[in-house]
C-alpha cells in the first residue's frame, strides 16, 4: 500500500469533499440553463428519475471501485484487469476531466468577475457593468485556475476537506435568502408553476439525454472523480450512506437553484431558454430589485466561487492522482503542469465567452459557440459514455458480486438493497444509457 496517499480524517470529511465536488456550477449555472432550454417541469421530472435510476447506482459503483482498489481511474482499471484495453477507459476519464476543468474554470472565472465587480461597486458606489472583454475573461479564468492549483497542491485533506465545511451551508442560506426575495416579486408564481408542472409533450430524446447527462455532470460521475475520492475512504466508512447523502444534498441544491432563477425570470422579464448565460442575465436583476442587493450579490458570488472551486479541485485531483500514483511525479509539479494544460485547452472557450468570432459563433454538435460545444462533448456525451463503460467494465471484469461485497462490508443496510442495486447496474443503467446514446447518434429526434 502506498504510504503517502492520504485519507479523509472522518466520514464527514469524505461526504463534505464529495458533496463539494458534486455541488458547484453544475447545480447553479448548468441545471437552470438546461431546465430552461428543455421544457421546465418536464425536464425536472426526467432529471429526478435519472438521478435515482442512474445517478445513485453509478455513484455507489464508482465509490466502491475506488475504495476497493485504492487507486486513480487508470490504476483502478489496471489493478482489476492488468494490461487490458480497458486502460483506455481510464485515459478517457482523465481527458474528460481535463476538458471539463478547462471550460468550467472559464465560467467560474466569470462568477469571480461578477463577485469582484459587485464588491468594487459596493466600495465606490458605482454601478455594476460587466464588459466581458477578452483580457477580463482571460484574467479571471487564469486567476481561478491558479486558485484551484493552490488548493490541490495542498493535498487531499488539508486542501479539500477544510474548504467545504463552513462555506457550503452558508451558500445554502444565501440561496434561500435570494429565493425568498424572488418569490415575493409580482408574477413570480408563474415561474414556480412552470418549474414544477411537467408538460409531457416536451419530453423528447434530446431532453432525456440532457437530463441524464445533467445527472452525471451534477453528481461528478462518469470520469472517475467519485472513484478517486472513494479511494481515500477507509474500509469502515459506509459507502451507501455517504453516497445517498451526496446525491440528496446535490439534488437539493439544484432544485433550490431552480427556485432561485425561474420565479425571477418570470417576474422580471427574461427568457428561460436563454442558454448558458441565463443566470448571469437573471441574477443581476434580482440583486438590483433587492434592498442591500449589492452586498448579497458579493456574498453569493463569493460562495459560488468556493463551490465551483471544490468542484474544479476534484477534477484536477483525478488527473493529479494518476501522475502521482502511476508515474511517481511530484504532486506540485503535476498539479502545475495539468493546471497550465487546462488553461491552454480552455483558451478557445474563454474567447467564445468573450464573444470573439469564430469561437463564439461556431456550430458544433448542435450547440452554438466553442464553450457550449465543449460542454456538450465532454459534459454530456463523454460522461454518459464513461458511466456506461464503467458499468460494463465492472460487470465483465471486476464482477458485481465483488462490488456489492465492497459496499456491504461496511454497510449493513445495503444487504436488503443489494439485489435491487445489482439489477440496476447490470440491466437498467447500461441498457438505458446505451439506447439513449445510440438513438442520439442515429439522430432519432
Ligand atoms: N459536479 C460538479 C458540478 O456540478 C462538476 C464536476 C466536478 C464534475 N467534478 C466532476 C462533473 C467530475 C463531472 C465529472 O459543478
């Protein structure tokens, strides 16, 4: 066993770090924009089903494989199936992590920029105008990446665990304050109704694919993040309990984000289907309508930055764990190298966000702009493919019995759920994911 891998100091430590990974821009930026573009209540319903049917089972699968092998994604696969072509799945996971990290940090940089702008206007009393010109976007993107690097250099416990402890509950409290303000705006109830009433005619294949991928994205599944975090979990910590907590908490934050955005969209005028800029258009209006809104804005954007940071940390940690475990690189050298690579990969996304043609106008995979295309390729397709292949890998190579034993070894309650879980991982997840992906590729609706 490697000596210096580190472990969470407690079960709470793991739950906080895993929840920190899960809760982030995926809940507060991506979930509302996906819901807005994919039919409101109908999307919410399909999303919740996907969380239960795919999210929770795959979550337990990833954590159990990580804890059993005590490795990063490539190492875990190598340990179960030495020198097999399954290794490629591990590398796909690392590549996906790097690519998500790249554009995710661009959006996180924008959140940071908004926080800084509101803070400045609090001090100077001036108005808030986000220009979003190229140097500004690139600057905040780079700053955010450096912050991520600095946390990951600090190592698993010191770097990651500490962050989530106080600030996540604070984020929830701030969101609730913003929700309450939004709900009291005239016309807000139309938004609540739109968010909660499913219009079944809106459920198309694209909606289902987006909801499924959103579940994987939001829960940090499909690229070995939970696997890697699970590898720092000790043998007597309860995987089932931890997994359920993370899923419930993450879903709660996403639903709250919906309540934060949609009533305001309907009350203050705006288009729910505005796309990836949705929260950046709506929230400033809410803050503008709020007594002391400037201060709430600073607090909110700061906390959202921290939530995004605990997510980017997990993305960077996965790639880092590979180089440190398998190639014996030093931690600091790896983290800085991967961070710089992610900046390079992220530059086109940053240019797209800054509105520079052709980056902001290219049409790829049915999305407009390079950033949205990256999000579709890595945040949607690759995570779904990764989750599917992970199921197949465990079924065919490691064995679901071993996976279930790993979970059961520390969770008595899992005994009664074991059969259901195996059924989902063996049949429901792989077959449904494969059908949804295949239908999308064939171009069926
Ligand atoms: N789940 C995070 C969010 O919702 C993003 C994230 C972190 C992620 N690590 C991941 C997404 C791994 C997919 C895979 O903001």
